[in-house]
C-alpha cells in the first residue's frame, strides 16, 4: 500500500480522505496530511479519520510514494518549497490545484511522474466526476494506481491537460452551480406558498430522478425534455420563460467565465 501525503488540508482533501476511508481504499496509517498553518484542520482530520499529521519532522516525505498537492493555488510555490528538499526522485505527484500547470509543478518539484486531476466535492459520497491528465514520465503502473484511487471516489476519465480548464468549470465547479440552482428554485417555491421542507424534498428527488434518467436512458437530454413538455402545457410555459430570460446564454457565460478564470490562474504560475 502506498504512503500518501496531502500537502494542504482543504475541503477537497477532506472529501477525498472521507471517500477513501469510507470505502476502505487506503489504510489511515498510510495517509499523512500537512498544512501551512491551520492546526485545527489537521487535528480534525486526525480525530475523524485516523489519518496521520505531518509534524515539524518531515521525514515521512522521504519515503512517501504519492504526494497530493491540495493547497490553495496561491500557496503552491510555498507548499512546493516546503516539501521539495525531502522528496525521493521516484515519488509521484498528483495535483488537484485549479489552473496550475504540470510544467510549474515540475519546476518546483523536479522532473518526475506528475498527474493533474480535477475531482469535485461529491468525492465525499463516492460520486465525484474526476478528470486526470499526465506528463510523459508517468508509467502505466503509476497511471493504473492513480486511476484506481480516483475510481473509488467516483468516475474518472483521462484527458489532455489543456482540457482541464473547461472541466474545472464544468464538473469541478459544477456542484456549486447545482446547489445554487436548488437554492434559487427553493426560494421561488417558498415564495409561491410551499413549505421549505416540502420544496427541498421535491427538488432533491426531482434532480436525483432526472440524473438517473440521463444516466440510464439512451435518449438525448433534448429528447427527454420533449417527453415532459406538452404543447401549450405548464412545462412549455416554464421553458419559454427560461428562454426569454436567456437561460442558455447565462449557462454559457457561467462556463466560459469559470474556464477563463482557470486559464488566468494557470498563467500566473507558468
């Protein structure tokens, strides 16, 4: 079993650790976490999941086989400087940082097998939608092991590195957009007289059922929508309201702005 060190202890690191511990993918004594300053987060992860905390003595980094960069992108240089002197030449690096390119990581940690992944916080319940890209030094064995780790917290696909910008916007940030959608619809339903708990339950089940239909059906989203939309009916009236408000353009802008932000972040670290 690999020794894994998380450099950073934010929400995505927590989601991945939760998913791994829930599925018993990795033994907690094989997972170490270090953080720049927030000892409270480290203590919480230790008490909740039994993972180990990297102390001032960083000797564990010398034998670590997988280093996961999970700090905020703005802290990437400081984080790499903190671990670079200790890493073995064979240690594999997996970055889950938005925007930070593989070339920047190689400059900070040396030429070695490096992967970039964009999971999302649904990893907590084993339902992340993850995409991963590699550099040319990644062996097939390294790839398979990382794919296995990511596969236990949801689905994972291999992509070209440049595609991670739009994937960050689509599935990395996607849960926040879905939650925002539910938040807005719930407010509208309550304003129309529904009890908040009733509105929430109906919305959640509607989303779950619709997602499962998309997963199981061979029909396109457009066809599934048409099956619900009777001419002159209530659904058509709602769709027309969305069209009049520029719903498709708004979603396009949402995706484009998030992708642009990812590319902007990436340029800062080249």
